[in-house]
């Protein structure tokens, strides 16, 4: 697939792979911290916009309930 026709997800993955090839040990610390604290971009990419919207609504509902108590 040419670079003109690649999707944003494919482009992001290609750039990530290139960065890993440039400095494999440099990303070790980033990977460790991302695994410990989570990655919001990864979460939103896996959920899609509907899943992310539902997650936000649930979090807001929890905050409202906790504010009332």
C-alpha cells in the first residue's frame, strides 16, 4: 500500500515501528510507564467514539452521584 492511500491508523503504526527501529531501548521506559498508567490514545482507539462517549457519560454520572452523597 502506498503512503498516499494509508489510513491514519496505519500511518501511526508505521511511524511507531520506525521509532522502535531507531531506538529500541529508548522506548523501554515509555513502554513501562504506559503499561503502568494506561494510554488514553490507545483506550479511545480501541473503544471507538460510541464506547468513549458511554465511558464519559458513566464517569460524569458517578461524579454526580458522589457529589450528592
